[in-house]
C-alpha cells in the first residue's frame, strides 16, 4: 500500500523535474554602464552606476561620445543612441 502511494507521488515529481531540466535558460538582463546623470529611455537606474531593462527589453545601444547619433539611430538620453 505504501509502495503504491510512493510510486504515485514519485512519477509526477520525476516528470516535473525532467521538464524543468529541459526548459530553455533564462535570458540575462540587459545592463549598460551609466554615462551621465540619467539612464537611457527604457532603462532603470539600479543605483550602482549601471542602468538595466530588468529583463523586459533588449536594445542595441552605443555611446554618443558627445556626437550626434548616426543615421538609423535615435538618441535615448544618458549618453546613448539606440538602433531604430
């Protein structure tokens, strides 16, 4: 009787752990160094000198280096340009 109960519990646990093992790994949060006083548009100040999207978005950024953004890029503040 006890063996049947153990078998009924063990099978779902084994199946669940197999599903978790085969799941795709989580994506890392997109983090950029803080260049100015503010973070780029869509980023949150993490108060450690960095800005993060908290894993919600993934942008391609490049620093402005005090220049205008190249064609196809938009200024998002914080010293960065984002690809359109």
